C-alpha cells in the first residue's frame, strides 16, 4: 500500500472521537516533522466486549476538521481489510500486558500492539506520539519497538486535563456534570499521593482519597516503577501512581509521576 508520504513522518494513531488531548499529540508531532499523519481506526482486536466496540463513537467529519486544524497533513481512515488483508498475526504483550489494565481487559494490549505494529509497517514513520494518560500502553509500545528493533522513535506526551484536573478522555462525555466533578477526585488522589513523604504514606493517601469519590468503583490503584512496571519499592528511582475504576459504567484511568522520597517540588 502506497500512501505517498513525504518523509520524515510523525505519526499519531487514534481511534477517533478526537479531543484536546489528541490535538496536543498532533501539535507535538508537527514539531517533529512537516508530514504529520493521523490514523483513525476503531480496532476490534483490542475490545473484549463486542458491545463496547459497537457503540464506540465515530465522528469522521469532526475528527478530520480537528486533526487538520491542529497541523495534520494527512488523516487516514483505514478499513479493517486494509490493515488486515489476511488473518492478523497477533503480537503478544507478554507478562506485563496481563497486569493492571490487562488483568481487567483480557487480550486488550495484544490487540493494541498488533494494530500499532501493522500501522507502523504501512506508514513507516520516523516518529510516533503517544499520550502518557494510557501509561501502560505507552510502556508496552516502547517495549515492542525495542524488542522488534523497529526504526521509529516513540515520543511521550503529557496528559491534558480539564480545569478540574480530570484527565481529558472521549469517555468523559458519557458522564453527567456531577459525575465529571466527582471524577476529578482521581486527580486529587494522585496529587495527594505525590505529595507524600514516602511510599507507605503515598499508597495510603492514594487509597483513602479514592474511597472518598462518590460512586467510584476501583479496579486498581498502585505505585509502580515506571521503567519496569514492577511494584515500586524504596529504591525505585522513577515511581508512578496508576489508577483505574468506574463511575456509572464509564471506565476512567489516570496516572502521575511520584516524587522520590527525600525530594521536594
């Protein structure tokens, strides 16, 4: 497949329903290369629940307008047949792909890595930009690129937030105004953990603040070593808190880098 791209290319893979978070990724990509490609593809391989896949929002015109206004030079809406002309060769996310997010969404990261590897193969970008909000996904994409020795640099982009602190997500539109206000407590919990003097207090602060959020059903909350995804210890140099849970059937996830013990803001 020839997409007639002018290299170098910076690439932003998405599933559409673009918002300010995606806009920030595209702007970062524009700083890396003149040719910026945004793909919009709702990947069935990463959905465990067929109903979730069927109701995922599709906003072709709005997505194209936002992408182009943000500096994208080419918006691509590939079909399933274009990406998978044959049975897809599934890329395993390994042990880390079964932890945390993967424990609650069986096979999700296998599907993510499979489509990302396929997109990389077709577009052949020099750079690809991924947001830190989906931190485990970012980690696993970096790991796959290293393991397969793919010629692409993975660029991490900071999480974009509402004024309340709530991480921006297409899922937020499914929450009422009150539920969105409640969901901002996730960011407050992460901040409380970040300001703690040690890991014991950080974990305590995180859990106690999450319990205060009305209607929030916790899937997991942990502080990990962001370089390995192992549980953080006192010797961990780059700890990060990760959280996921539900409010009224809407799944929310967030994360925040922690201060090392003995440091200050």
